[in-house]
């Protein structure tokens, strides 16, 4: 039923595994290595067609200097933080409350309401492009960071509720009953009993949602335009000229844009892994 450990396989299988693993790792890292290499190449390498060779000269300082000091990249980065952080706070806060209600209380249509939250995750987001854009225009939220935050909160709450509701249902229900016997109010049970136990799940979910929203490109292009509201994923395309793409600046901008979610993952790594594995073993 379960895969056999590689240590128990034949010697030929072990050698094949050891030989294919570095190749698979290299193939996975190849795009990242290419972007990092492009980011330190001078502009002349691209005009002469030196795309995949070694840099003719080190242009990293010039490229990253232009990204930070001669473009709107700092503003795009600030827009991304102003969009991503409120979205994470809003989606996680709503999902904690809805997950508590759907996971603790037993009432009619509980399962149907939970199904409605989950069903939204199966709707292809591309088909929502036109109605969502028209809605933001009607509400005066088009090309605003507020409109993008509200949309992301609405769209991510379904997945977050699924995550939190299943986590809360795995908590010992005896804790809730004991608190009720002591006469503790329901909101105090949520705040002082359930919420502290949800810290690993909140940390894991926050890292996931932060990464999802920070890396979003589709809705950033559909709902915003211009440096006043666009996040960094859409702002990187501003390095493209009318007849020529500045690949060295786009690559440098991509490296810069990738640093915040990577840094957040390493800062929250212990809580992230604990949240994903909590309850995996008895």
C-alpha cells in the first residue's frame, strides 16, 4: 500500500535514485539560476545575444541600483506590503471566526454553509475576471489598493475557512465543554481557549496566504494599473520598453520581489512546519 523506503530497495534502484535526484534538483533550480544569472549581466550581453553564456562583465551593482533608485520598484514593493498584509490579517481573522462557528457549533445547514465556503475554491478564477472588474468599477474601487485587498480577502476566506474549520474540529472538545460548565461566555472561549491553541495553524496559514497574495499577477493586472496601486508582480513589467525588453532589470526586480516571501518563510519556518504537521501523529 505504501511506497517502499529506498533503503530497502535493490542496489540498482538506489543508484538510479541517487543519480536522478541531482538531475531533478538541477532542472527545478534551472529557472531560478537563470534569473539570478540574468540579473548580474550587463545590458550589452542581451544586445549581442549572450543570453545563456557567462556574463561578459559583472553588472549586478548597476542593475540593482537602477531597480532601487531609477525606477518605481520601491513604490511597487510598498504597494505589495499594503495589499498583502491587510489581506492576510483580514482573511485569517475571518476564517478563525467562521472556522470556530462551523467546527464547534452543531446547527442545521452547518455542512451546507461549509460546502459553500469550499465550493468557491473550485471556481476557475479566470471566469470571474469580467464581473469582478465591472463590480470594482461600479463601486469606485478599480485601480485602488483597497479594492484589491477586499477582493483577495473575499476570495481567500473560503480556503482559510476550510483550513481552520478542520483544525478546530481536531481540538479536544472536552476543553470547550469544561469552559461552558464553568460559565465562560462563548466569545471568551474563542478568545482565551481556542485561539491560543490555533497559533501553529494561524502561522502556517499566514505564510501560505502571504505567499499566494504577494505572488499574484493575474488580479494585479486586471484590477490595477499604474505605480500608484500596482503591486510588485505587475510593476516588474514596467521595465519593458515599446520595442525592447530589459531582461537584466526584470530579472533583478524579480529577485528583489522574491525576497520578502522567502524571508517570511524562514522566519516562520518552525511555526509553519508545526502547523502543517500538528495532529499527524498521535
